[in-house]
């Protein structure tokens, strides 16, 4: 089951490369109960085609009109809008707020250079975390990708927190790869966890060489792989935006996945099993050469301690713990 990842910069680039005017609108600040968070984007073509959203529909019309003007004069601009209580209620919020939106024409005047937009799209395709930096006033643009950039400390923190925002005079738009989850073991808990994780925004892969377990009938619409876990995870790719969950109770299946995850910078490793089962697991991993600090990355018994018993409840506990480790990185082992 694959979660849809935004293709907003990609849409703007496709229009620009096709000889059509394009602009990117980005939420850069919010106050109160804003409909969309900072960093949300909307791609706008010269024919007023839209991909994405900056307000859930409250101010899109006004933003489109400003984008058309920006494409004509080549000047980026920052707009501020108030969202009334009634408008906020229409998009599911209890009360209104205010938002500031940066409208950036692509390849016109002082707007976003097309080659920089192309580099951003390439980084996203390669699952490379980057920040698109824009400095209002002189409208300098650049990609922040590593230690050589003086903005990297701020950008690195923003990428870890998955939160766009200002660093001094610069707005840092965070572009992290889509979240992914590899679930080893096509068991009952996995049947509940797969749709939950997809709703939460994860691209989910279910790995189980036991073909009778990992079937489309048991996992409708899910991505299923019947390879051994170490080979499956090597093909899947493990990075800082990936969570690995093992659920089989069988060391022949779980241990290769755990070893692969421990050798990678995944942000979460969780393993089903009792305290006694985990103690045996620790002994096997120690014998395999993993040190105490590496093994401490494993969350076992898996999941937040909410008293879960049924498979669906355990899936809730797992997703809760994964969310905490993602959104509160300081709590990671």
C-alpha cells in the first residue's frame, strides 16, 4: 500500500520545461489555527492549473491571481491572509488564523531559477533531504544540502524536525523524502498496521518469504515481497526516513532484517516479542558483533506502553511509538 507523496515542485518543473509559465506558492508563517502548516506548497501554471494547496481552499483564488501578476512582472512577493472562523470550519478547523504565503515565479525576473528547481526535483527523486532557502528582500535562492553551506546547521535541524521555517533572514523550505515502513512478517498485526501506516503517510512494504501469509487477499493493495528479509530490505533501501518493524517471532526471518536495519541509519527499529524473547535476541546480536549502543536502538517489546492486547491495538501502539520517535527525535535511543 503506497501513500501518495506530493509532486508539487515536479509539477512546476514540468510546466516550466514545457515552455509554460509556472509559479510556486509556499506557506512561510502561520498564526492561530491555520488550515495548512508552514512549508505547504501550491504549484500554479500560467493557465491557473493547480497542484497542491496552501490553505485547503480558503485563499487559493487570491494566491492564483497574485501568481499571475508575479509571472508578468518577475517579482516574488509575500502575501498575508486572514482565515475567518467560518472558512476554517469549512476545512475542518475549530477557529481561524492568519497565514503568510511566498509566491515565487519560476524562471522570471528575480524568481526561482529553473535549474535550481530542477536540482530540487532531482534531490527529491534520489531521496536526498534538502532545504530550499529563499531570502526575502533580495530574493536569493539556493539549495542547502550539506556541511559546506553556512545555513546547514539550521537546515539539518529543520530536516530532522521535518519543519520548515525561518533561520534569520532565510526561509528554509524542508524537502524530506517520503516516509517508508518495512514490515517483516505478514501476520495479523501487520494486517492492521499496513492500512494505519498508509493513512499516516508511509509507503509500506510487507516482507515475508512465506507466500501463504503474504497474499493480496490478506493485504489488499499492499506492496508484497516474498524474498528473504535481508535481500528485500537491501532492494528497498534503508535511510533516515525509514522505519523497520519485525513481527514474525522467528529468528530465521527477523534477525536478518534486524541486522540490516542496525547497519543503516533508519529512524526506528521495532521488534515483536516478550522481554525474554528480546534477551535471547540481544545475545544473538552480541555474538554477531553488534555492540550495546547499536542494540539499544531496538524497541522491544515493540510499541508504546498503552496496554494493547488485540492485534489492532498492538498496531496502534506500534504506530504511536514510531510517530513519537519521528516527531520527537530527542527521545530516540
